[in-house]
C-alpha cells in the first residue's frame, strides 16, 4: 500500500481541511500530520480505497478506511477525541 499521492489527497480535501483545523497538529508534508515531534496521521491509497494511519494511542498506528464521507467523519471524530484526551 503506497502513501497517498496528490490526486488521492485532492479527493480527501474536505477531510484534510477538518484535520488542519486542529491547532495541535502540524502538517509537515501534504497529508502527513505530526503531534509535537511525532508522526500522528498520514494517508495511503490502494485499489481497495483510501486509508488513514492514525497513532490514536500515541504509540502505534492503526489503519482506518476513509473512502466514504461516513468513514472520513469517523476518522475526524477519532482525531478530535484523541486530541481532547491530551488536553485534559
């Protein structure tokens, strides 16, 4: 599974805008987000669809499908939940 290319990231633009709105995250390269100095979220593409690798436990990545709007909304909720736990 390869990292998401420019075209794949373009289709994820509504999702990326929501992730970019999370002040704690830094987008070091298109579609690759860091929390503090650690990789936190990036995207992949393959014939089965688009996927996100999210370091939800801040230790290891878990992969989530993000091809549909509902899947993308679920990922955004996971990101926000994780970041909210860090603040408390």
